[in-house]
C-alpha cells in the first residue's frame, strides 16, 4: 500500500508538471503568434522574444526570426525598386513631354504650308501618332504624381451626380463616334462625397473611355443613394482573366495598343486614397465595374 501511494503521488506530480509545461508552451506559442502578426503589420527591426525556456519553442522563435529578416530585406528591396521605378516613370514622362510639344508645334506650322496630297496624308499620320504619344506621356506623368509620397490633393464637398453627368456629356462625341447611346440612372436625391474635383473627373473619365474602348455598342451607368456607381457594357473581346487584371499597373489587353496600362491603375489609386473601393467582374460577356465612394457627412 505504501508503494502504491508513492507511485500515485509521483504520477500526480508528473501530471501537474506536464499540465504546467503544456500551459507555458501554449502561452509562449500564443506570444509568438501575436508578435509575429505585429511584426508583419509594422515596419520594425525588432525580433520575436520568448520568455520560456523550452528548447523547441525557442528554436521555433529563432527560425521565425530568420525568416522575418529575409522578409524584411525583400520588403526593403521591393520598396526601393518601387521608388526607383516611380522616379524613372516621372523622368521619362518629363523627357517625353518636352520634345512632343515641340513636334506638335512644328506639325501645326507644316499644316499651313503648301504640300502635296501624299505629304498631307503623311503629316496627318504623324500628327495622330504624336497625339497618342502625348497621351501616353500624360498618363505616365499623372501616375508619377499621384503615387508620390508628397501628393496631397485639396478636397471639397462634391455632388457625384453633377460630376458624373459632366463627364458623360464631355464624352458625347466619343459615344457618338462609337454609335453608343448611354443609359443613365441617377437617384432623385443628390449624393455628396469629399474628393478633389480633378481626381473624381479623372476616375469617371478613365472608366468611361475604357468602357467605350471595349464596348460592343452599349453603355450603362447607375448611381445609387449610397454612393455606389456601376458601369457596364457588353465586351465580347475581353476574358475573365483579362478583366481580373484590368487594374494592375502597366497591364494592357492584347488589342489595347495605344494604352500604357495606367488608366485604370490610376483610377484604383485615386478611389482607394479617399477610402473607397473598386472592382471589375465579367459575366455573360459583360464588363461590370463597381465603385463605392465614401459619402460626405
């Protein structure tokens, strides 16, 4: 009986020891998990620390710290590369705009001179290509501006209804040339948001131009009283994969030869800068773009 009591006491002590050990290990793992998530969210050089002495847990923390160091180096490399890319884009756009302006000026002078029918046709082709290059340079410049860390656009209380109507009216000739009669649905109440007027115009203009470019002959826009805008059109030339990448920087679909792939990327940046959301989907041959802008209080 004495030996049985001793064995029971030893087993009890062992059970208590294991329970405490497991509790401490779980506590350390929970601490590692918490610190790991904090390190991922914050740009910090600190590493994960462990209060316990369990070798396995300490080894786990050490392995995670090594991966955090690698991840930090990759993040810094990416951020540096992104800054260099934006700087290069700004410089390239600036270098392109100056000579293109000069070329446009000389072309206007040439148009006033006497010339043969062939020369007039060639000048027309050059002028058309020059305008395309000017638009590409403008997209590059605008992208470099809005992605600059110092970019801060003044905001005002705007009527989304009015700005949207103005943009649609501005593109009247483009709709007419594409033989599109836009279908417009606006709420009876006025929807307001706090945004920069130029930025909101740019958002709507880029989306409308994109819709016209890929439309099969229709265009529908709807604004509701919650600040949600939906633009849709049939676009048989697109695919689900292409639509999923429309907002990616520098991405262009195969038949968009006159595009930098920055127009919709600029739209996404401008929408997200004010806390809004935007996405596109493709269903039954129809391109649907949905925007949600935060309402002004």
